[in-house]
C-alpha cells in the first residue's frame, strides 16, 4: 500500500532524503512517497486567455476531466483518501481568492481527492487566481458571498443545502476569511509606539477614523471574522452531520485562529491586547450607530477588534466541540499556521511595515512562514488523519525558535519547518463561562433562536426509527 508522509524535506535537500522518522515508516510499507523538494509558484493575477469558466449553479464541479492529483502535493500532505465508493470529498472555504485560503484550496484540489467550493466576494478574481495557480479542471466551484452581510451568508447556506441543486455534502467547512484595519481607531484615542498588529506611530493615530460598518450595522472586523462565520457554521452544521452519518465518516469544521488572541504570546502582548470583558457589546445590540463598536463595549480600536474577533472565532469552535462533537462525530478545530508576514491581510498597513515585517519575522522572531507552506498546514488540518482529534488549537513552530519554543524532535534541525503541536490558548479563551457568553451574545447578534437541529449518531436516521417500531 502507499501513503503520504507528513514530512517535507527542507529547501535544498535531495528528494530522496528522509529523516529518522521517515525511515522508520519505510520499514512498515513497501511503497512510500518520499518528500519532494518544494516548488514555489509565484501567483500571477492574469488568467490564461483560453481558460475555462466554472459554473456555480448546482455546485457540481465542471470541466469533465478526472483529477489524478499532483504527486508533489500528494507527497507533502496526507489527503485522507476519498469517500467510501471512491467519490471525492468536498470542502467549502471562505476567503479562497487570496492568501492562505487560496493556497489551502490549491493544495486540496491538487491532491486529487478533494473538490473545493470557493466562497468569495469576487467570483471573477477567484476564477483568475484558480487558473493562474492551475487548479485542475473539475476540482472547484465558485460561490459568491459577502461576509459583511448576514443576508448574503444566509443565501449562501440556503443554496448549498437546497434539496435540489445543493451540494452533495460537506466533508470540511473552513472559515478562513478575515479583514484587518490597523490604521483605524477612535480619533480621540491615542497610543504611542510601533507594533506588528497595531496602528503604528503617533502620527498614524492622528489618521484614525471611525469604525467601518457592515450591512447589518456591526463593526466590520467582528462582522466578517466572527459573526458571519458563527452564522454560517450554525446553519451548515445539520447538513455536515447528515453527510457524516450517511457516509460513515467524520467531517471537520475549522476556523482559522490567531496567536494574537493570547496576551502571553509575543504577538498578543503588544498593545492593544485582546479583551472581551463581559461581552456587553454583543448583548447590547453591537450597533455602530449606537456607539457600540467593540465586543467589550469599549472605544473602537482596529487592531484590538481583529484580536477580539479571532478570540471569538476560537471560542466558537471550542463551544461547538463541547456542544456537538459527542453527538455528531464532527471534528471541531482551530489553528494558527504561523506568521504569514506577506499576506494580503496587511494591505491596509504602512507600505514600510509591509516591507520590513517579513524580515522581522524571519530573522528576529523566527515565526515566519510562507503562504504556500501555511496553506499546506491548513490543508492538513482539513484532511490529514493526524488532525482528527476534536477541540484542538493546532500550531507549528515557525522555525527553530518557533511558537512557545515547541518543536517536534524530528524537526529540530529543519529551519523554517517546525513540528505541529497542540498550542495553549489564552485564559480568556479557556474560560468556559465566557465561551458560553460569547455563544449566547452571538446568537442574539445574528438573530438565531435555539440550537441547530441535528439527529446525532445516537438517534440514528428516520428510517432506523421507523423500522425499530415495526
């Protein structure tokens, strides 16, 4: 039998070289795909002139060609295989048209075992990027959604779960999309000093402006990063559970977290730190027009809004794990792939910051990770059996001195590629009572009443119930 190793050779290494861990695996199998030297692809926005277009109606991947998968990608990650019967698995990814989401989608479709539904705001941009990165034909569809609008999120979920024309099922739901406004803050609020997740120097503080507002009146960072994903995950949960029960598999629901949520980590220590307080902002309507721009009810601060929203993301995942994992067999996880210092997420920051920050992460903190490698890590969390445990916050050491100083033993000599580990969360995120508050306040904010209706593995399906009574 053949399977993929979850180990990649460092840059410059021979393709056939393996670590001691890899050699021990070779003893267990006659055929092992050794890690290949990584090939980096520069993203070209211009699409191929004669490229095909993917139709979103019906959510059936078009193109007509079976995707055998890329041997290079198959050597990098373990796709988890296909569904029983040989059908491809399906993932839906928000924010798939750029950065981490784009490269995660690329890895999944190139395994040959996955189709990806790309949930994006700009369908034309997504198509151009898919063609530029040579997504295999028939491996993806594009769905339009604006995460600044709860109505748009509801419409997307309705389309995807429609009895006729909807998706066949979801093996992975990935909440990845985010926005970041480091230069925006309350004009009357001053903060001195430069930092990686903040507004910068005093001069930048004077450039501060009011919070951006979503279609529903929420502060935009919280709306896009947290509230829209909270609504989407709740609306799709019953369909994910049904699919897992029908196929006898364990689907996954994942939201990308951030190390900035934790004040004990370097990126989280730099002011302003994440602080949800008593979540009064959520419970008091969370409307910018009423002067409520932050989850804690305090004055608006762009960097803090991002950190708070990421903390809410992670608390949502842990609360879903506590509420639904045992009854649904769904794996609920969050992850931080490392500092993607060249991500489009920083497009609203100083030009000088965008140039200097990658070098700072590479040579000072050791936390740098390229977007391609980050995409491989996130794709692994979506599909690799090694990440099947639920309720985890997965991280990797960005380098030899990676996050928390933790590096798996077999990776200690590999610069730029640290081992995965279950990271610690902040005291706030670990607070189960506060997690419940975030859940309840978010339910109110997005207009949900009651828990999602699911059958669960204990109850079985309607047919088993009927036959049991006969």
